[in-house]
């Protein structure tokens, strides 16, 4: 083991107080989130579970903020709980989970291809192409994404198995096959049709578990895409489902009834799976939904917001990456545009506001592109997958369909870039390519290779020219584009296309001899172009040594304010000091922070302290303490030290300098500032549990965010928490905790439980028990709970 962790740690290490060397990789603001958000959240979640505590609360950021209820922490995801219980170190746990979920996504895609009638080799090609696709690899650093996405192909696979197990469909297929030997009897047919088992319980349970894991994985936007794909597969399957092939006078009368019964069975599986999935994930979902009611991102859908949302959709020039991820430049390679500024060789962020490689990773590669021409388009099982991929592509490009979602689906206006739905396009393309690995003619293979080559040429040489060249007269853009020609990417792509053409020219050898349980060794060459291209994608996952811990205040229960002003989008800001959230890695409590779902009043507190918007222009989810705050408000917020990269005008407050960081010690009435009032002392604090020794009759003041979910006990008896503080009316003085105390010394214990969690347990525990009982029963029987009744189908 090298000790490296997944994430661009070298990009973060360059900032104070680590003051590391200039990184060799280009700055990527989205990938940076892998360290300052996801690595931090996983570290806190694993630590809580190591101590067998539910990770309800993050005490280190934003004056205290919910952890379980922020969704992307994945606090209740079963594998996260397992990593905590097993005491696996955070860097190793994240790496193990990343490789597992990439493999799991690949295996689910392979199974989906097999369920749709594809060959074993086709399933392997599809699975490898999706699991190691640039989309999956570029999102690996943001671990909640691949954790969620890995379950989407499994959900589609189990839904296909649900369709396949529909007893009504099986019975009708039997009748269709044997109708020449039958004499039609309307009454007899209706009686036997009504005796068919309706619910495929085993498939419902499997579908519920996969969708439930999407919800628990943490990224609800990608979970919504997964649920949408399940619903779309059901809808498209319903539309493309043929009517029974009965033709006699009596037979025609039953066609509508048969069709309705068959579709009802399918949708019983879909809706039953979704309901059970929601119940399974309720302990996570309900707190998230409750917390989102007071989120700073909660808004009303507007035309202005829609225009900003749609601006980040895929542009035509981004499809130049269709056959290779680096046609538009390597997102990891820097290009100097001035003495003080370097940008990524991947230049779309210079041409499109909010552009980022991961959110436009449409690459499917030359092999998948060629095999798409060989997909069995006449097979109706192919149509729903193709429809899902096509619809996803339209949504990613910002068509009128987006307006229906943005204004019609509650909460959709708060989601991220529409380009993220590209995941369904990539998945559908890989599945269709896997179905294309089949017995075919040399002529068709040659046409497929030629078509792939033509599309590749058009995408490489035509689409990039459609990018706007407005920035600096196109000079910077030109420098970045020139770097592509010097990188050898065109030669690499040509070699990959030649190998893909070779695969197509194998003709009949593309299909393994599965009937004899054999695989023709020649078919193994199908893996060469896939591996050749995929090896070049390996550097899309940044790695680095974890950050060293930073010394905080002597008292670990004190709070600091870290002064920052800006956050870079296409290039770093040299003046950044300890990016938001990273104080948590050293278990230092910080007033500011970074969260995609934070309380709106918390933002208001920071805005009041700063006298301006606390968020930088680059990211509305980041909250900074700016360089000229209201110092008295900082004291009221329990800040004992202020850290700054530059000297501040703080009067007579004492300061020390270490590692290029000025640390100012705040005092109030000559006393060091603390998060609690002078009559109290914190004895323990973490994971939503705080113990304090205090003396009355003075009230106890605690500068911890007083959000719904906190409860207090004084000497073991319940006590009320007031949402106010002495000394003023401002937000910074009114949104912390105040507890009245009688005279004498007391033990005060506070605990936080996310609102909605208890109700979620009441729903989730029975759902899990039902699910586990069903799995055990089905496993013992070796069949669906009602399979026994299939012996009484209406076959003659």
C-alpha cells in the first residue's frame, strides 16, 4: 500500500497552513469537493460508527450542523456502517468502497445485458465499458455519486426479471406457442387466468433493496435518475408490449383483459418495489426531507433560475469527447496562460459558465460506438433501453423537457447541472453495445466500424469548432486547444478505432459458443480496444497523501473563525487558508463551512457577522468568514480564535504567527472567549452529545446552533432549550442555546436526534424485517414465494 487516498489532496495541500509544493495536476473545483466535502463526511461517519454512535451531528462546521440529514454523508448506508464497525481507516475504507462500487456497477450492467437476451461476452463488454467509463471514474472522488449510481443497473436488471417472472405473461406465452393444439374455451381460459399468481414477491424485494440502497447512498439527484429509469423502463415496456396473439372470435374478446392483467402485474412489481424501498430508506430520507424544509437552497422555481440551470447543460462542442475523454484536453494537465495563472488543458470551463469534465463525460469509446450499430434494434426488448438513453441525452442538452421537470417536480429547481443525467445515456449505450456482441455478418460489422469511424471524425474535427472563442479573443482557448495536438491523442484514438474495426470484422466469431459452454478464444480480442482506451482513463481518479493534522486551540472544545474571501473556479486562489470543512479533519471546531444542505438561518448568522453575503461567487454552498467581520458578533458566536493569512485590524487582541497563519486570540471583558458562558465548562462534545458542568442560577449559554432535534437534561431531568442569548437582538446572538438553571452546581446533558429519524425507524424497522424475512423464505424455497402455484398455469 502506498498510503495514498482517493482525492486531489495535492491540490489542497498547496494552501496554508500546509504550504505544500505547487501541484503537477490542474485545478478542478469539482474534484476538490472530494476532499473538502466527501472525505470529511466519510471520516466523521466512520468515526461515529466506530464508537457505535449514530452520526446525527457534525460539531466541527457551521457552528454545528446536521450530518445524517445532509444526505450525501451516507450516514446510514450499510457498507459505511460496516466500515465503521470494522475500524477500517478512512483512506482504506474509501478506496475499498470505490473499487467495490465500480465493480458492482459493472456486474449489474452485465446482468442487465444477460436479462435482455445478450451473450455472456456481451455482458462483460457492457459491464467493463460502464464500470470503467470516464463518467464513473471522474465521479469516483465524489463518493456518494458512484455509491448511488452503482445500484441503477441492478434496479433495471431486477425489473427485467420481474417482467420475466410475471406468471400471466408466461401463461400467455405458453398459450401462444401451443394454441394450434387447443380448442378455445372462454370460461375455462378466464378461470385459469384469474388463478395466475399476481405478485412476484422475490423480485419486488430485490427491486426494493436496490432502490433503497440508491436512497441510502446519499446523492438524491442521481437516485432520482435511478427511479426515473425504473419508471421509464416500465412505461416503455408497457407501450411496446405486444397484445396476445389470439385470433379466434372468442379469443379476441379476452385480449384487453389479458393485456390489462399482464401490465397490472408488472406495475405491481414497480410500485411495490418503490414503496418498500422508501420504507427501507425512511430513517435517512425523512430527516433529509425535514432538514430541506429550512435549507438555504429552498426556492421557488422561476424563469431566471431556470435560465441559470439550463446554462450548465451540455453544449454541442462537448460531444467531441464522445469517442475519447481527452479530445477537448486532459482535465488533469495544466496549461499556463500567464505567469500567475494556469488552467486545465480541458478548456470547456473557459467557454461555458460552470463547465466541468465530470458533468459532461459523454465518452462511450470507439468499441461501444461501433457495437451500437450491431444492436438488435428489431428486438422490442432493446427499445426501452434505447428510449431511456435518448431521453437522458435530450435532458442533458437542456431541451424543453427540462422545463417540465424544473417547474413540474417539487424540489427539482434546487438540483445541480442537468448534464449529470448523462449517466443514463452512458449506461444505455453500454447496454446496447453489449447486446450488439452477437452473431452477425462481416458486411454489417464493416458498416458498423465505418459508421463509428465517421462519427469519430465528425466529433473530433467538427464539434470543437462550435465552441465560442470570446474569452480574451480566443487566445487562451487557442493555447489549450493547441496542447491537444501535442499530446498524441489523435494517434491514440486512431489506434483504438482500428482495434474496434478489427473486433467488428470478426463477424460470426463475436458470439461465444455458449450452447456448448465454450468461449472461442478469438473473441477475447474484443477486450483489447476497451482495455486500450480504458487504461488511458485511469488518471481521471486523483490520488494523494492525506493531509497532515493541524494544531488547533489548546482547549479542543473552542471554536475558530478562518478568514477567506474567494474560491477559484478555473484556477486556484493563492490566498485561500484551510479550505472550508478541512478543520474537521483535525477535529477543530469552525464557524464557517461547506454543505450542500445547510440551514438558512445559519447562513443568515454568517451574513450578519460579515455584513455581506458569506458565500463566494463561485459556490453558494460555501460559507466564509470575511476579512472585516463584526468582531463582537464573533465573540457572541463563541469564536475564541481568528485565523488569517494576512494581518488583520484587531486592536489589542494578541496574535501569534505559525506556518504563515496569523492567529488572533479574542477576549471579552478581559477573559478568553468560550462557546459556553462563564458559569459553565464543557466536559465532552461530539456526534450530537454534549456534556456540561454548570452553576446556577445564572442561565447556561451555549454557542451551538439550536436546531430542531436538540433536547436537554439537567441532573437527569428534561429541561427546555430557549432559542435566545443575552446581550442583544441580532441573529448571531439569538440562534444558539440558552438553558435556565436553578441555584447550585448541575450536570447538563444535551443530545441531538434528527427530526424525522424516529418516525423513519418506525417505518424502516418493519420494512427491513419484512424484507429480510422474505429473502430468507425465498432462499429456502429456492423460488418466488408463490412459484408453487405456477404449476397450475393454463398450459395444456
